[in-house]
C-alpha cells in the first residue's frame, strides 16, 4: 500500500529517518514538481471517471469549476 504524507521541509528528514527505522516501511521523498504532477494526473483520472459514470449536468458543473479555477490563476 502507498500512502502520501505532506510534511514541512524542515521536518522532512526527521520523518524519513523515523519511517525508515521500521523494517516494514520504505520511505522516500519526491520533489514538489513531481508531487504537483501526480496531483494533476489524479485530477485528470477523476474527471475521466466522472465522464464515464456521471450525468451530463454534473460534468457541466465540473467543467465550469475548472474554467473558474483557470481564470483565477
């Protein structure tokens, strides 16, 4: 199982060392850019699943939210 944990930069080394002391845990850090990319991919997959399983009205709401988020950047 994979678990994602967000930790402040100042405590990251401590948390990694702590987790790696457990024989059943493999922990590694990833860059901020990779974390953002993974979030974007996850969002895209969720949107694809909505298109496959949801009503057109709900898709329109999601698209409207996406557009509003794009304008706010």
